[in-house]
C-alpha cells in the first residue's frame, strides 16, 4: 500500500501576517454535525491464536494491531479488485 502525501507550499508573506494575528485564546469551538465518519466500526470474530500472531507482528513493526489489520485488508481488497479488472 502506497502512502500518498502532499507537499505544502510555504505561506506567502500576506498569509504569514494573517496567521500572526490569530490567537488560540480567541478561538471558538465549532461543531460539524453533518460530517460523516470516514471509518465504520465492525465486529470480527478472529481465533485467539491468529490474533496473538497479528499482535506480535504489529508489535515488531511498532504499530497498533488494528492499523495493521486495516492495512492488510486494504492491500488484499485492492489486489483482488486489480486482478478481477485485468481478467
């Protein structure tokens, strides 16, 4: 799975001046009631020995095991879709 990163341009002089006037103390909380979550929570029943192995792999990589599982599922789904598109 490839990470897509965007490079940000440095702020212009006018933007820097505007940013300098912003104070976190003057900020206000806002709510986004119509914002939809980008993830959906699901429940999977995974055998304990398999989950233990996944947790060990994730620990070696230094990442949460849920993120590892998510990455694996995304990679496999993309591969399956690519394979089916080529057929």
